[in-house]
C-alpha cells in the first residue's frame, strides 16, 4: 500500500478524516432504520408482512427488484474481480445481466399468477402439500443462507476498511453488527419496510456508481481506449489482462469452472427465493411484467458501469494495494473512490465514506430481502401448512416468521465470519448454482409439465440441493486454498471446481424427470389445467 492510503486506512489511527467518514456512514444507516420503522407501523396483516400489501406499482417494484439484485457481489465483487483479472472478471457482469432474461421469459408472470406468498404456494397447488412445502421451505432457507454469506463477507470487508479494523475479532464483530441490523429490519418492517429500503438503496447505488463512472471517464478524457491501456499496463499483466484466460483458461479445470459459473449465473436468478417473492408485491401480472422490464433497464445500466469501475480501479490502483486491503479484491470500488477524490484530501474521504455507505446500505437491503424470503418460507410453508396443518392464525404465522428471522440471522453471522476473505461475487455465484439446481427445475416442471408428480418435485429439490451443497463442501471454496478458502490451514477438498453448477443443475433436472417416471402417483390433469389457465391469465390469482 502507498503511505497515503496506509495513513487513511491503517488500523487504529485517528486520522483527521475518520470522524467525517463515520458520521456520513452513520447518517445512511440511521436513514434506512427510520424508513423501516415508518413502514413497520403500516404492517398489520400477513399480506403486509409477506407481500407489502400488494400495493407497489410496476416501477416501484422494478426499483426494489433492482435493489435486491444489485448486491454487494455486484458492486464490490465484480469491480474487484475485474480489477484483478480483467476480462475474466467482466464475465460476471455479463452473466448476471443475461440471467434476467431467463427470469422475465420463463417465471415472472406465471409465478405471480400462480402463487400467494412463496415458491411453495406454486408447487403445492397441484401436489401433496406437506412434503412439497417442507422441501420448498428447506431449499429456500439454504439458498438464502448461501447468498447471505456473500453479503456478510462484503459488510465485514467494507466497514473494516472504513474504520481501519484489521484484526479478525474486529471483522467478526462487524459481521455480527450487520446480522443484528438485518434482524431489526425484517422483524420491524416486513416486506413494506424492506421494499422501501431497497428502492432508496437502488437510487443511491445507481447515483454513486454513475458518479464514480463519470469521474473515471473524466480522468481519461472519456477515452475508453486509454483507460483500458492504462489498466493493462498498471495490472502488470500487459495485453493478457484484456484477453480471456487470466482466471479461467490457464488449465482445462479452470475452463470447465468457467462454463460451470456461466450456467449457474444465467439459470440461477429464476430460482432465487428473494427475487421470486418480489413478484408477489404487485397487484397484477401486468405490473409484475412491467417491474421486470424496469429492472432489466436499471440493472443493465448498472452492470455496464461496473466495467468502468473495475478497469478504473485496475488503471489507478496497483494490484498489490488492492490485495493488501482484501485478498479477494472486494475493496477495489471504495479504494477507487478514495483515489478519485484524492488519497489524502477531504474530498477523497467524503467520496470513500459516501460510496462505502451506499454499498453498506446495499448489503443491508439485500440481507433484509434474503432473510424475509427464508423466514416467510419457514413460517408460511413449514410452520403454518406443515406443522400446524393449515390451522395457524395470521398472528401466529407472523410471530413464527419473526423468530425464524432471529435464527437465520444467528446462523448467517456464524457462517459470514468464516467467509470474510472470499470474493463476494464468487460466493453469490454459489448461491445461484444452488438455486438453479434445486428450485429452477421444480418451478419449470410444475408450470409446464403436465405429468410432473410430488415424487418428481421432491427428488428434484432435495437431489439438486444435496448435490450442489455436497460439492461445494469439498471444493476449493471451503478448503485447500491458503488465501481465500473458508477454512485455512486444512485441505479436504477433492472436487476441483469452485462452482458446482455444471454437475448439480443437470442432476436437479434429471432427478425431477426420473422421479416422475418412477412414481406410481398419477398427476392430477384437472389441477394442471387450472394451474395453466391461472399462470397464463391470472384468473383466480390472489
């Protein structure tokens, strides 16, 4: 690190800018808490808690969906991946963006028409309620926890950078703080509070990214060729920085890993629980479709700008400096803000604090959405319909959701502390792989295959889920890499790929098909016909 950066960011140093940074940061956090408390006062029924009373317009929900989707992985992880790996890091931007087309074309409208609060509502419509809802609830919670890991890791890195904390104990404390805030957001605000926070955060994130992109391009007189040339030379990799193969391509294994990552990113969005439940917050299927169209426009613009951020960081900051701050490159965007404003100037400190606060608001909003998805699924699918057999009151259901929020928060804090040195974009790609393996096959089969049965649904969900999680446990993400694995100093990995999608996603589809073929149960043709009419027209939708 350069002496000036060390002066601003070193642990424990009471720099002249630290009070300003902390004050700006606190203002952002307090503002989001105020919004949550205000919205929480309007949350009176289960429909308010789970679906925001279905009162949001297509544009409002499009903003909130964007806020849910543009997570710490998008802002911190992609910028870091591009800054360190050039072209190969940029592939994350493409994957995340293309994934939206799958969500729009295949699931957005049918899902809104067919369900009420959760993915389990759609699956249980034409199958045996209890086993299918249990499976859907389990899958939702596991996928959400994988995604939460990325957000927790991003939060730990971000606040450590701002406060100058370098000790492991301090970073774990920050992860715990994020977990507590997340629990407060969901238990008080429900879907209304979470949606408003996501809308505000989406506007702030787009504004912050737009500002950084403008400043980067201004620095290079809006000459993109100069920007890329400086990034290549400053990276120490030369022309290879702008070509495929720096991260994925050195070995046959890394090439397969890239294909696996691409499949997981493109197919994962349509199976993500916290994205799927967003479609229930609008009053009509038309509004659901409109919200996805808005989201595509907003998200598309954002991902184009992450390219400028990543290459801007590569051009203006030495790779050693980025790695010294965080081995996985997660601090590239905040460090870029600092360099653009001036490393030892007040403007640099203000820009760093503002961008970091926006990124932190991003994390809190996404974390709240994820926790809401998993606690809703537990309360609505497992508690109300499996444990209570459909006899739970709305008050009991909401109480169960709040307790589930606390439990999921505690689990996420523990796992997030372990994942603090992993690249957050890579962690989110794992969540995408698990979602695409367990949820997507079952959703598509339920909506579009007349013969699909309960056994097929269970085999698909549990088979895809188990395969994905099992392969991740024995991958380099968990052990084997002394710098970026969850468990350092041990090596029990035998699966060579960092992302299991290339194996676990086909397994999910195959088991759904096989389970249906081997099932003695006959699919209810009448129920399928009802579901088909409902999913296509919205007739009878809640």
